[in-house]
């Protein structure tokens, strides 16, 4: 029987897959020779474009968790966050690529026209790469637009001889059993614990039915929060958010405010 992968093994596997995809993209760009690079020797193009593809991955990879955090924190659409953050991340990436092109130096300062052209060139390729990852993840049925995200854990049947709530039995051992919150993501549930987070292939409503003995409440249509995990409350006008460990912030639906207030959550 196949043993479940640890979180580190899933991350390592995903990293290998992502970098393999980036290598293929770099090889394709080397063969095409865009932006005036077609006149360079093929060997130089191969090394340069693969290296640049890996550098680009290093700059764009952190956007996934940042988008997820800002989506909850600011209640902004993920698509808009991806567009805006991609445009911002392209600025330092363009500077890095400009410097790499002139190594070992000296590195000339670009004119405004050169800087804008370089930025647009990098943005076109970077946005295309993000779209590729989006399509790959959608094709696998995973959460969209998150290059480098770990694969969801397939929900396993609960064991009758295990005294823990059924949902905790479904989590990888390395996540522990100190549940902070559950967050709905498409057809999955992201379980947040004190030790980390992971996706579980399970609907939120089904997960809520397996939390017997854990004091908590569904504070939003997409969030369940453990009561003991609440560290504070943030208010911004009529918007209310629960501050949880590990920098997690859960929104509170207005329709739930009266019930939660009566229960002493605030």
C-alpha cells in the first residue's frame, strides 16, 4: 500500500515539477530567440534562457501565498491581486535581469525607454508563465493560479479505534492536531493548524460534520474557526476579522455577527 507523503516530500516533489516546467519554458524561449536574442549562439541562448526562467520563478513563486493572504485580509478578488502583484514583482525582476545581462560588469544605467522596454518584455514572459501554471493546476483539479502550491491530501476514511475527531484523522501527522481554522477553497478545505496548513479533498460542510468535540463556529460561508484559536478582533468600519495564530485572519460574515456576539466571541 502506498504511504502518504509528508509535507516536505510533497513540497520537494512540487518544486522539482515546477523547475522542470520552467526549464522546458527556458529551452523553448532559447530556440525561439525572442527580443533580439536569436542572433546569439545557441549554447549561450540555452544557458541564458534557462537561467532566466529559474530566476523568474524565484521572483514569482512567493506571490501565491501573498495573494491568498491579501485575499482574506483585504477581501479583494484573487484575479486582481495576481495581476497587480505580478506587475509589481516584475520591477525587481527586470532590474535583476538587466544586471545579469551585463555581468561581470560594468552595468550601465538604462534610459527610461530602455527600462520600459525591458519591463514590458519581462512582464509578457512572466505573465505567460503564470498563465501556464494556472492552466496546469486547473487541469489537475487543484486550486488555481498558485505556482508551487502543494498537492491536496485525499480524504481517508476515519478509523473507529482513533479517539480524535474524524476530520483530524484525515490530516498528515506533521500538521498535528491543534486545529486553528478551516478555509474553503473551491472543492477543497484548507486545514490550518499550529504547525502548518494543507488542502484536504473534502467539502467544507462535510468537514464541519467531523469536528465533534472541537469548540468552534462557522464565522463565514468559507471559514470555520476554533474558538480557542482567536487571538484578537480587527474592525474596519462594518468589516470584522478574527486574528488567528501564524498570521491567519478570518473574515466574519455580517449575518453571523449577532449569533457570535451572543455567544461571547467578541
